[in-house]
C-alpha cells in the first residue's frame, strides 16, 4: 500500500510492494489526492519496491504529467538495480530526475 508522508512542502510516497497490476489503482488514488489539492513537489521512494510492470510505468508517467500540470514535478529516489533497468529499458528513465535516496531528492527542490 502506497503511503503519503509530508517532508515540508514535499509529498513523499512510500511503499514496499511491487508497482504492478492490482496495486496500481490504489497507488494512483493516493498520488492523485496530492495533485488534486495542488501539490507541486513530490518524491516516490522506490527503495523497497521490488518490481515495476507496465501498469506501474504508466502510473509514473501519468503522475509526472499531473505534477507538471500543477507546475511541479515527481522525482524518483532509491530505485534498486532492477527497477532502474526497467525504467531505462522502457525508455522513461530520462523523463524523471532520479536520486540515490529520499533526502537528496527532497533537497533538490530547494536548489
């Protein structure tokens, strides 16, 4: 289950489940709550996410677009080697700023 934490003005989304199939609608609902209230800065913590499938990739792209529509962005943090390779092979890694951990991703918003 995707959970939302606030770190100052930045929404941080965390989960330890794969971003696949049945988990995607629930994750989308949590993320959409933030964009619906005008949240502009967000980080998705992928540190404990073991796998992302095509539905999860679509979620990332849709949510990035929603945050950009609000004048902000969605950044990714802590992706393991497999998730990083999935993002790269799907050709969407370049659409996201990625960081080794949540702290550096959150800090990047103030630079």
